[in-house]
């Protein structure tokens, strides 16, 4: 049902805003804010989950407090382009905990990775001993993030 379009009204949108700001908000807290009783609020949340609009609930962590203050955008091009080799590269990326996001992109590169690490030495180790050793990697360009200006979720 995730591909089926769902019509959202003002209350649905308000519920989504509340949950994006605080995924731990209780049904009672949400119901009070959207001016509904608990049961219809709960039903709306379940409908949003079932439709796939709400995919999951997560906790945002402070990377710096977890000693992962270095963020790098690594652009990767593959040597050869075919389904099998592309799938092998993706499989290897999925096994690398340093890679927190991976996008298939167009242009001069095939993938953009968001990589986090402790410092330049740990990124160097990752780059030399993991990423560049992945099968079929052709070229890697690393961009070091100097500061985060905006980091947000999809808004409705």
C-alpha cells in the first residue's frame, strides 16, 4: 500500500509535524494538540504508518559526542558499469558502518557516500583499506564537511 497515494488533511499534516519534532510524543499529547480524542488520533497515526508515509521512528544522535565528528562526502565512480558489479559494490558499502548514507547519482560519479569517522587518520584508514579496496572502484573524490548549516527531514 506504500505506493498508493493518500490524501492528507490538516490534522494528518499536524500529526506528522509533531512526530517529526518528537517521535516520543504520546497519542494523548498529539490528540490534545490537533484537537481530537485519543482514538481517532491513534487511528490516523496507524493509517499513516500503514500507508508508508511514516516509515519508522528513529533517534537522532550527536555524532560529536559519539566521537564521530568528522563527516566526509565521498564521490565514487566505478570502473565498469553492469548490474552484477554495481550490486557487489552496494553490498560492500552496506557492510561498512562508517558509511551512514549512500546515494546512486548521475553525473561524473556513480555514488555519493556520507561517511563519518573520528578524525582524518580514521578516514584515511577507511579510504585506503576499505573503500578503495571495494571491488570495481575506479575513482574516489573526498569532500570534507567543514560545518553543518542545515540538516532536516522531509517537510509536508
